C-alpha cells in the first residue's frame, strides 16, 4: 500500500512553525527559570490535550492533581539543577522524591472519588506524570549542564555559550533535521509504509531523517571537540531519530485510539501542542544520559 500523497504546506502552518521555533530559541537562550516556566506552560497545555484524549475513551484520570504534581516536578528539578549552591542537597532529594510520592498521591486521590478509580484511570494518570512530567524534566537537566568537559572546544567559540545551551540546541536541531529529512526524502521517494499507526510515514522517509540527523550529529561532535566526536555525534543522531519516531508514533497511537485527527487546535496548521512536541518527549532523558556518559 502506497501512503497517501502529502498536501502542500500552508502559509499558516509555516508561519506558526516559524513562530514556535523563534520562541523555542528565545527560551533556550534565556535558560534558568525562564526556560522552566515556558516548559511548564507547554507541558500544562499538552496535559490538557492528553486528558481530553483519555476522556474520549471513557477514562477518568486524576487530571487536576496530576497537573499540579507535574509543575512541582519541573520546579524542583530546576531548583536542584539550576546552579544555586545553597540548598542544592535538599532540593536534589526533594526532586528525586516527587515522582514516587506523586504516584502515591494520584492513587490516593482516585480512591477518594465518589466512584472509585479503575486500572485505566490509575494508568492514564501515572503515564501522564511520566510522559509529560518526568520525561520533559530532562530538558531542564540538559539545559542546566555547565561542565566544560562536555564541550571542550566551547571556550574557543566567540559567543558566551554554556555546554548545556549548546547540547540542547544540538538535540533540538537533530530533531528538526530528522523531521526535514523524513519529509523531503519521504515525499520524493517514500513507498514503503512505516507503521499503520501513521500511514503518512514511510521507511524511506525515516531513513532520510536518520541520515540527516547522523550527519548533523557528527558535525556537532567534531565542533564540540569530543574524542571520537564524529562517531559519538552520529550515534546521538541515530538515537534522536529513533526516539523522535517513537514519540511521534506513540502520540499517533493515542489519537487513533481516541478517534481524533489532532490532539487539539492550539497551533494553526499544526493541530495541538501534543502534535508539535510529541517528538521532543522521549529525547532528553536518552540524550542527557548518553552525553554525560560518553562525551
């Protein structure tokens, strides 16, 4: 089965995409609490869309409780990794405790409802905490990195950049490279469907995105001065492509199960917030772990 032809990108979609990209560059550049606040807003909007998808299936998640707990998770993560020496030990312990305690609080809240929660209610709430709380919190950890050994050549660059800022830009640009490569190659050569969950995606497009991301990663690895930088960068590029696809297909699976085309209509031409950030959710934890371990 040949995937349906892609429609031409509308000016509205391009404009909202450029605006989202400019906003992303601004908050990444600012970093610190400004970045955490912006991330918190996006996560909050994404959670609202996620809970709408869950309710479309008759599930009753602990939405208000989870919304609050996710923000607490992001705030404590920034407090623990934001560089303030005073109180870092306590903040780190508090941040580590939020996830398990939040899970217990969610279960307790569902027990107190007039109609006792079901397995699906518990699972959807806990998954929301993980999917749109714990995973995005690694963007904060990545942005707050300051170790110069993670980017040895950075001291020779003419701009005042931190290792965390550059590494986060690297991860985001690799996701963009994956999207562009998948779109261009898939539109021109795509013939083999990748997954029934998302009929528009093809194996050829995925390979195109993989190559673009690996090439960009290899370039960053050399520019940052890593030992075997081109190899580590290419490896990161491959991992970014794989987990970006996982994130994209996971959200597509949820939308298909809920019987909707888009998660919302917040972004003109793009659908909802989840439709825009789905590729960015699984990346930071993997990227952060590999960079801090290998680089």
